[in-house]
């Protein structure tokens, strides 16, 4: 096994018109590492991923994969053992897990012979068992829980590049965004298993506490540049936010005791409001308050502004 890092990016630059999407980015990801990548929207994370997967050609700079300089644009990420799991996994609900994986990775075949489905199913089950995914390959995707769908995305990405017969660079782009913490832990466990085998993982997430807990090191991007790379155990969430913003968080949110609040008056009272998904919801809002309303995708919170505004 070569000791060369799976990924080494040097002075990578990309412009879209007058916008500097990447402005001289240097980044190295080592074998056996889960490498966190964080930054605000527009910091350059997505552009970097799209260059690594061949969607964009950089204006200048170099990308070395497994010790060898890659020809840019990267037209065949699979040949470089790069695979991505996006936030929108893109599964087809009406077909099985097996067929969802094969539709992306390709159905196996032999020269002058029919598709070897039996052998391919056995290989896929072996990979699922090795990663402790606990998935029934014949199950229709429509009946899966969100965490199971995320695991199918991982299985598909890894099967696509021939893992574990070959080491891989797996890029996870917000795969846990819609998952509660206990379910997200299933994805993190698989991520750690992959890295422990000698491969490497780039983990992109806005959940900073999860990034710190789950990664070995974390790189912060801001305004198209790499601000810093630090050991995950040596930085706090507050410090990460400050590096992402380029200033201390207190500059954005002064202490509440310094705010002269108006008279505390009831401005809004909602009783039993319901919509297509939202049911019997009550809340109040007083002057001087910021009322936060959140929930997982599909829980109904996105309906609320439309219901309140008619």
C-alpha cells in the first residue's frame, strides 16, 4: 500500500465571472483520516467537490490523487476511486435497494454471458455485512427510514468504486442534514469504519458539534480560501464559527442585556393552526422576541409562513 495521501490540492483557483469561487486553495487529506470541511454557504466547498468529481475544470492549480497528478478536468472520478454521497441521495422509491445500487454502479456482466446477478448480489451483501449496514437488499426503497436511505447512499457510493478491494476517497456532502442525532450516528459509524480500513473520508456538514466529534481534523473555508486546518480535538464550535465568519460571534450578536427592549406586549397568538402536514399548532410571539420554529424536513414547519400570510 502506497503511503501517498489520497488527496493533495495545491493553489486551486476557479472564477465564475468576477466571483472568486476558489482563490488558491491548498488541502491534503491523509489515509485513515476523516477530514471535516466546513464553511458558510458560498465559501467554496461545493466548487471544490465539483472539481474533484469532474463537474468543473479549475482555472489553475493541481490535484494529486493517491500520489499521482490528475489530468484536469477529472473526467472519470471512479477510476481515481472517488465517490460522493450528496444530501439529496437521489434514490428511486419504486425499486429495491439492490436495483438502486446497480442503477448507479452498473449491473455486472461477463463477456458472451448474461448478467451475473447472483454473484453481484452476493458481493453487495458481503459489503453491506462488512459495514454492518443491516439492509435487506430486496426491500423497496419507499419503505425505508431516513437513516436507512442514507446508508443505501453509502452502500451505492462504495460499491460503485469497488470498495473494499480498492481504497477510496469518499466525500460525504451533508448526508446527515435531515437526520436526528441517533440516526446520524449510524452514518458516522460507517464513515469511521471506512477510514480505519486505510481509505479516507471528507465529511462536509453544518453540524459543527458533529464534525468535531466525528473527524480527525477539520478545514475551514471562507471566501474561496482555506482559512485553516486544525486537529478536531483542538477547536471548539465557537472557534470554528469565528473562523468561518472571519470575526468573533459576539460582533454579530451583542449580549441581550445591552438591548433596550420595548414594552413586552403580545403581538401574535396562534391557536390550533393546521395545514397539509401541520396539525393543531399553538404558539405566541411577544414584542422584543425572536421566535425560532424548526423541525426535520416534512414536519410541517415550512407550511407555517404560508398559513400565517393567507
